[in-house]
């Protein structure tokens, strides 16, 4: 700074930029100090008007028709690639699942914006990825945005791909790769909204899930809804007749050993192929174990060298059962995955979905319903913000009290902080942003910045008032107005410098388009909007409140002297 700034720094009276702003500001502050009560009423009306776009967030419903700011956990982050995760009904054969995967991959790869696709079906050998055959995954690697069709956005591309891959029996889901993995690890829900139904009976859980799926498909903003069929698996049930087995001198364990060895197979040795080792599994050939009638002819050896068909010792039947049992808190669960349309805010959608489920689905006794996914994150974060924001205001008040050593002045400055919300809310309406964690952090930050500019204003208002008191000139209201005008005008340049440097520093974030810009824009928007309104109002509102408070004190002092 010493090297860049040369010569003598001009005073405010000689600085052309400062003179310009002072020339504009002086008539404004004179009007505000002449009619402080009217200005305070006008600012209160602005606060009330700012409630219009946030009625649903603050009051839970819309009383006056107006554009509403929605709510979400975090804005959708464009990672540059896509993850396509359709689901089909359980019980699908491996061959049919393979055909579906290949067909959807061919359709997606035909889009000119797609660089390559990589599909996966089934589960990996890890406990963190218990994916059944009914869940397909395709990683879609996209070309650089410069090679896309002109005017095509990510939202439009997803909509076109979704329409092209709508196949019978498939429920589509489009998400981002990293986001999906973090969601799956945190809550197990791969969609923005998930519903977990808990209860003792799996068949009842499946029926409730189907009812919820049907109810949610008609809710405005639903892209897809899919309830897991917890009873969609087919199993071969072998019921051993203990009495018949004992007639041949066999125990239940003897029969089960033959079933597990002949049908399931048994590793009898290992083969070494270079550095690789493989287990050698011995079992009956496929034509002797591919249907129940063949399995009934499996021979079970008995004493004396004879053998008995398995059908004489046990009954074999195909039964329906759960392909996978999910549980939370030691209770079986059925999960419903709900994907919502782009542009639909999470909070409003869940409110509509809750109403639809409440009307159309009746839960039997002993069953519960929990909303999960990103909505669970949002609810948890809202509870934390409900604690953090009051704590922030208390800390600001404490710091102001330590600085001013006066409760009245700390309260005056704290009372002006809500006016920072005015610009934040209306700029969010203009930018079509929803309330999210990023926005909440921005509101907390702008509260500190608004307090900073207010402290600068109050510091020089106090200095002007004390100077007039020491000189014995603070005896009439007109003298108070002159002192306040003098102190306010002197602080125009430092306040505007503070605000302009902050806003200029945030503008690159406001207009950025790179990865992560979706979050940073939500963080910077309330700060820019709040700084603008808080600065404008601080320049006129704080002096006006001083005029009211110190005018009343001056009046009481004059009355006491006259008495």
C-alpha cells in the first residue's frame, strides 16, 4: 500500500468522488432527520412487505398470493457428468436385466453430448453396495459444454434422456455421481425425497409402499416414484419330513448336507494358476438341479449303500419372499424413492406429498412413516440454524455492548440488522433462488457486515454529539439535528468504501459458472442484497433513530431545567 499510494491523500472536501456522494447524501439525511418517525414507519412497512415472498417458510402456508421462495437442503451441484439409476421390479432374471442395461446404454450413447457410458448391474463384493439386480447404474460421461447443441442446458439434456429411456417396467432416476454416493452412504436413499415405512410384517409393508407410490405419482412436481417390492423374490423351500428321514436312519443334518453339497456345491480343493488361486466347486450338473422335479430325484445315500430320492424325504415348493430385508432400529423397512422435477423446491414438494399420503394412505397400528433423503438433511440443518442464528445475534449484541458500553446504542444497532434481510430476500426472488444452507450462511455473514457498517456510523454520530455537548451547543433539537447531520456526512466515504469493496469482491462469485458456482451464488446473493439495503438504510435509519432517542432525552432535560 505504501508503494502504490503516492503523494498526499486528499481530504473528503477535496476528493471529487466523496464530494459527489456527499452532495447526494446531504439532502437525503436532512429529510430523514426532519421526519424520523415517518421514515421509521416506512422502513417497518418494507419489513412487512418482505414477509410476502417468505410466507410459506415463516408461517407454513401462503395467506396472500405472491411469488414464494422455496426451501432446499443445498442447491443442485453440476458435477459435469450424470449417473442414470433406473429401477425395475424384483425377480428380474440376469439375462433380462442385462438386456435392459444394454438397451438403455445404447439409447444414452446415441446423444451427441455423451462422450461414453459405462453400465453396471448387480453388486460389488463390498458391504457398502448391496445393489440387487433390479437396480441398474450407468455412468454417463459428457463432452465439454462447448461441444453441446446450441442453447441446450443440463436440465434440458436430462429431460430429453429421460423421455428417450422410458421403457416398460423401468422407473428412471437421474442424479450426479458424487452426490449419489454421499446420499446413499448417509441415508441409503438415492433420490431427493425418500420415505421409510417401518413395521413388523413384510407383506403389509409392501402393500403400504405401493399405496404411497400410487398417491405420490399424482403430486405436482413428481418425476418418478418407486416403492421397493420387499416380497418380490422367488425361493425354493425344502421342508424335510423328519419322520420319513428317521425311517431310513437319517437325521435332518444328513439331508441338509446333501442339499447344500449337491445343489449349492462344495469347494473341495483349490487350483493355482500362476499368482491366482481359485476354488474348485463340485455340485450336480445344471440339468439335474434346474427345476423342482429334477431336484426331487436327487439321491440321498443311506446305510447299506442304498439311496433314497430327495422327494421321499422332503417336500419342495416355490414360494414368494423378500429378496432383501432392510431394517432400521431393529424394525423391517420398506423404502419409497421419489425423484422430483427440476425447478421444484424440496420443502414445498414434501408439504404437498405429506398431504397426499395423509389423505390416501392409512397406516395400520404398529407401523410408522419417516421422510428421508435430502429432506432429512434439510430438517436437521434447519433445526441447527434455528439455534445458530439467535446465538449469532446474541454474540453481536454482546460485542456491541462491550464496544459502546451502552445498552441503548447496542439495541439501536441491533434493531437495524433486520433491514439487511430486505435486500437479501428480494435479490433471492429476482435470482429465483430457494432458501438453503448456503443462503443461511450468507444471511449470518451479512448480519456481521451490517453491524460493521452500523458501528462506523454510530461511532461518528456519538463523536459529533459529544463534541456539541462539550462545546455547550447541544441545547435545542435543531442543534441535535445539525450534530447528527455533521457526523453522518463525515462517514459517507468510509461506509461506502467498506460496502463497495465487499460487493466488488463478491461479484465474481455472483457471475461465476464453473463447478461449485451453484453453491457460491447462493452464498453471495444474500450478502450482496443485504449489504445494499443495510447500507442505504443505515445511512438514514440510524441517524433517524438517534434523532428520536436523543431528541426525547433532550426534551426531558429541557423540561427538568425549566422545572
